[in-house]
């Protein structure tokens, strides 16, 4: 059996120190005896790895990140990742892609990879898992960390100071509530209604993040020439939601809101932090024009042009304002059009983000 726990000692420490139920229980000697017997039985029966045992464990390797962290924090993150099967099921290399902190706590954005790239580094577009961890510095200086979607993360989230995350942000990040189902979300195109962006020549292409499901992506470009009807350089939220992952490089940034990733934003944007919520069509910020390349993404585009690499879970057909983008495995990706009624928009054509057409939504708006 593959055991993903890095250290049995750490696991016991975490249970006893941080679970209110167990912390109370150990004051009762009979319960304590029972706990010791359970641990002893578990160790003898082989599913509880003891320190120093030769049992296989997940090997987690950290790649250079967009920010550097000290060895103690890295060790705590490695231990937390080893306790997060959803993170390590598809990745054994990880990199820190953004940090934010307050009052001795940190929110650490992490990207996971099967392997580093040829240069021993990474690119966000090759990630097959992204997510966050919470880290708290203990009085002695050591770090305690937990990765999203785990019980330990939920417990830390509740204790985290409001200066780190307000109540709404905490609610949006609770395990089980972190991601909303894409299929039931009424997405809008993420730019100014009434204007056009150019549907990139790569059409519906591989989106990365395979550890999160089957992601696909599209590119939408503009030169900002609003007099020609081209969209101004302002990315809008396609659906309401909170940022739950950030990658901030030296030349461009990426975020995940709900399950949707938006790549190639300008790094000077102060909206790009975990917990920041957006209403649908609320401005997120400008995209990075021209050529750039760093961990969080790259682009080769004409001066003054900008684009969003928009990645979403592939549920077979992605719906935006009544338009459908249907994945056809046998077709050339660059031939997949957006279709609404009898109208199609192919890669290499301009797509208009229209104003709300209530006929495409089976609900009544007041
Ligand atoms: Zn792309």
C-alpha cells in the first residue's frame, strides 16, 4: 500500500495539538490508554509509518519559486502536502507561486508538476495541480501548515486571523466549498460587453491542471482599439467568485476564481490576492501587453496587444452567454468554433461579448 504520510510523528503531533476533540480526550486516562493501544496496533499492523521505518513515503521536491521561502517553512509545506492526497496524486514537484501574510500567518499559493522542465524550472501552463496552503508560525519559530481541502486546513482556516482572511473569504475557502461546479455557472465573456476580442488561433487547446480534472483553454486577444470595437484592456470576472490561487511572476500574474484560471494579468494590480471576491463582470484588472515570459506564463504577441489565456474544466461543452464550445476529440483543436443558434465564431475571428440576453437564461430578471 502506498502511504502518503511523510511522518507518523508529525501526524500524531498534529492530532493531539490541534484537534479540540482529541486534545480534550487525552486528559482522560482510559481514553489515553485506548489511543495508545490504537496507535500501537496501527504501527504493528503496518498502516501507521513509524519514524525511521523503511516504508515508502511520498517524495516531495521543491522547485525554485516566484518567491523564496526558508527551509523551515518548506519542510512544513512538504509535510502538509504529504497529508493532502488530492495534491500529491498527480504531482511530486511543487513550487511556491505567491505568498501573502499577516500576523505570523501565510497563505501560500502552490503549483504541482509531474517533473521539472528541461531547465529544472517550471511554467504554470504545465502545472497539473494548483492550490493553496495555510501556514502559521509557532511561538518557537517553527511552521505548521495545511493544504486546501483537508480537515487540518479547515481547522486552521477557522483559527486564522481576520487580518489574513475576512469571514467571506474564509467561507469561500472552506474544504468542500472551495470550487463551484463549472457546469451550473452562467459564465459571461470576461471583457467589456459590446466590444470584441479575437478568438486565438489555438482554438480550444490543452489547458494544463490535469490533476484537477480535464482542463481546456482558449485565448482571447485585443489591441485595445476601442474605436474599432476592440475590447479595452480590462479583464472582467466571467462569474462571481473569490480568488483561490495566485501566481505572481516578475512580468505577469495568474489567478483562479472558482474553477476558472485567468492568465497574463499585469503584476501591478492590487486585486490579485487569495480571498478577493468579485461580482460577475466586475473588473479584475488589465492584461500584460507585448512579449513576456516567466514562471506564471508567457506570450509572444505584437506590441500593444494583450490576451487572456482562459482555462476551465472540460465538461464536454463549455457555455458562455448562450454560446457553446464543444470539445471534439477527433477534430483539430484550432477548428473548434463557438456556436450559438446558427452563428459560429471560429479561431481567428472576433467574438463580441454581448449585453445580457435574457432569452439565453431560463430565469426572470427583475
Ligand atoms: Zn492559451
